[in-house]
C-alpha cells in the first residue's frame, strides 16, 4: 500500500488502485503550502470527527472527485446538507465491506463538533482491512489512550498504525507507544504534531523514545510517500 502524507492528520492510502483520503486539512496548514489539493486523488474520504483541522478540505475535494464520504452518521448528514450526498454513515463498533475492503469504525476518546458548532456525533477511528490482505491498519483519529485499544489488539492483526503524537489535544508519544503495545504493532506513523504551537514536539527526543522500545516511528515529510 502506498501512503502519502499531506500534513497534520491527513494522508492518503492507495489500496489496489483505490485512493482513500483521511481527514483532509491541507489549505489551512502553512507547512503544507506546497501541496496542490486539486491534484489529490480520492475515491473515498474518511473523516474521524468534525473538528476543522480534520474536515477543512473535505467539501472542495469531495465536490471535485465525487469521492464517497465515510464517517459517523451526524457528519455524513452535515455534509449532505452542503450538497455532498455521496456519503456512508456509520457508528461506533460497526463494520462495513466496501469495494477496497472492510472498514470498522471504532471508539476514540475526544470531542466532535462541526466547524459551525453543530454536534458532530461521537469521534472515532478506523480499522481498515484491505480485501487483498489478511491484516489491517489502524487510524485512531484524535484520541486519548484508552483501554478500548486492547480490544483491537485482541481481535485484529494490525500491521501498522497512524497515531497522534503531538500531545495536548490527543495522546503524546509515550501514550502512542502504550497504544502500540495494546494493539500489538511495531510500526507507527506519527500524526497531529507540530501544526500548531501547543502540539510542537521535540522530534529527536520522540525518536529516541521509540528507539528505546524497539518500535519503529515513521515521520514522513509532507508530500512524501511510504510503502507499507
Ligand atoms: Ni479534534
Ligand atoms: Mn485535531
């Protein structure tokens, strides 16, 4: 699978030629100024929760690509009112088989209001199991560390996870490592750091923390691609 990082918590995953885009927040991120969002391919846009730093570019990319939105029911309804009716609403604990594979929408401990202040449903994360693989990857969305992650480790075979490491609004690196233990994975792509002053991190210290535990921390540059 080809993973392209677009900054903050946004990345795309190409699964067998199908493009999944997660939490697009690009035009509001000065560090991603070199990314031209009109060139981003998307067949599906997955939205973890309603906060602006996760939904800002959903409307423009969805209207251009006609990508199907996957999120909680409340967020799908909010975008339908904006004229984006190609949406698939889910709720916590539910799975659904899409053409690229299975999506499970799982619990996140966070909040979720839409940019206009409307209730954005419960925040969530996604476990994606591509049809062409027997294993999965986990995108936690914005969340605290929670014992619910142990359930994921008990029931899923997680190859790698995309987790917040910026602290303040979400888990920091130490808790992301505890999450990695609970979900039984060794490879973490770090997200949700450095974009805003309260989530600036010391990259060298963070890398050292991961090195000490023998886990791999990937921090792709914005626009960079990882093959996993
Ligand atoms: Ni948030
Ligand atoms: Mn956020």
